[in-house]
C-alpha cells in the first residue's frame, strides 16, 4: 500500500441537478449523447447535450424548446421518448429514454461483411414499425428530417425497432431554413436541389424511408457515391436503380419504392402510412417462405388480468425438449406457467399465432425453417417484440451464425450440450431483466407451476 494518499475522486457530473453522467454514447454534429442515471427516479436515460455553437442563435434555441415539447407528446413504442429539456451551462440538453441495443446501420454492415441480406420478413417488420413511429411524429406536426438506419436502434432482448435522434427534427418552414439530413438518405429538397417550389415536408421523410428500406432489402444504397456533394446531386438528378436490379425476386416492390424516391415531393406517396401499406400489400406476392400446412393455428386466447407466463420450447430433439421444460419450471418456480413445445419452425409459428410467447427457447438448426427464419416471422406477429429469446446450437453453429440474430435483438446464446444449472441460471437472469419474477400478472396463488 502506498504511503501517499489517493487523489480525491472527482465529483460526478450532474446535469440539471439530477442526471448523473456515466459514459459517452456517441458524438454527432449537433452535440454529445451521454448515458446517465436519473438520480430521482433511479433509472438510466440518454442525455443529449447540444453543441454550444447551436445555442448562440436564440431562434434555434427557441426551436429546440418548441420541438422538445412537441416530441414529448408523441406516444409510440417505436419513437424514443423525450423526458425533459432544459439549459445546461452555455447550451441545452434533451433527456430521452435509453434504448439499449445496436444501430441498424451496424447490423447492415455486419450482414454485408458476411455477404448476406436481412431476412425479408425482418426487414419489412422493421420498416413497418419505423413507419408507425414516423407517422406518430408527423401527427404531432413534426418532420424528423434524418431518418436512416443509424437512427434506428434494435433493442436488446425484444428486437423492438426504435427511431432516435431528433436533432434535426422541426416543422417544414424551420427545416427549409435549417437544412439538414444525411447525404445518403436526404431528399433533394433538403439540400435545396429539389424541383422548383419544392419544400421540406413529411414527404421528405418518405424519401429517406425509401432509401432506408432499399438498403434493408438489397444491402445497397440507391446511390453509392463517396463524395457528399456528388451524392446530393445524384439524389437530385439521377434515376435510382430498382430494387429488383439487386434482388430479382423482389420485383413487386419496384413501383412502390420508385414512387417514394420521386424527385418531386408531390409525386411521392401522400404519407408514410400510405407508403407502408403499399409495401405490406406487395409483400404478400413476394413471400417465399414455406407453407405452414403441418400446423393449424388456434384462435387467440382472451387476455386476463392474471395470466400464465407463456414459454415456447422449439427443438427437433424430443429429449432436449423435455430437458428444457424441466429447466423452465425450475427457473420460474412459483410463477404461473404455460409451457408449450414445438419440433419445427412451422409448429412454433402456429403456436405463436395462438398466443405470443414471453420466452422462446429456440434451436437454431431445425428442419424447414431455421431459428433466424422462425424468429423473423414471430417478431412480425402482434406483440412479437414481447418475446425474450435464448438461442441454442452446437458451438460450431453458434460461432457461424450468432451474428445473424443481432437484427432480432437476441443476446442470450447457449452452446449444446448445456448443463441444467447453466440453463436455469440463464432463464432466471432473463426473467429478472424482464421483471417477470415479481410481476403480479404472473402470480400463482396455488403454487402449481404447471
């Protein structure tokens, strides 16, 4: 032990007297985003401190405050919640919901490195959910102005897509003065290069969503130009390629995405909702997934004030299914449980249509649908982002395929064979994170776990 005394610890940085900074999450042109703890409510939040340069203009400061109030009124599970706005030192800050997960841009890059595309069902589900979020933002009279994969977070555990970063958000008149957007995804009018008379509007977000879904479906941007100015000119002057030029079987999406990428805002879909509806309708004709004729879904069950914790074990090995069911009952002893099993992905999806599971123990290697295909479709179902998932496979299978589950929000993986104690501890940890263990909804006064 040294004879010298340790230097005094630096006091924690507090914003507004209650948000204790823990670490830096990211830096952008508008400022810095920190992970912080709300001391009063003892919860983690994201705090964005606006760069002082943006705060010197009083009109911009007023705009930030106005839009923070409007954004705080938006209620959508697919839009990051705004908790507070205020002044900090020489600048301003936003306090937002902290969404723990990965950016869709990083997930797309990972798929590109593996020469793979997102599963079709998953890409369309993310697109549809983000469209729901953008529609809610538009209903509040706000234009996001920078919709892109980097501003879409896939939440860990649930796979919930969440639209974040409203640093460029504003109303049409504000954005026409303010500019903004990211060159790879920005509508021509955001750079002042649109047809004469075109202004920034909700249809500018339609254009950015079209660029984003183009990338999700094909793994490519509509325009792949390195220089930002050349990229903006391409958006303004060049005809974009068609989705089918990269993925021929997706030809049904061509006219819909083409319309959303029109140079003139008036030629695009009238709303984000209309764009999403057209894409979902076209998806029916391009759905190449296998038929589920081997399992007939039952009608959905009526929700009750208390209900069982719904668990689904999916594995083609009957012995492992029995082993997994035993682990579930041990991990959640004392809770009211309903444990179902399936030996194929098709059976699992039929079970999910009957009642969306809270927890899925999912084998990766199965006949027919593999684990990625199965979970991609399950996430598409109503309440599909409710399910926590444990993926199980051989060590070789996990090493080769683990990355494919990032777009589905999965963070729990176990290599087979797995010890009972390890599986029970993993399940209990998931239950703790999800809040099941003390949730009165799953109360079981009888003590019978079955």
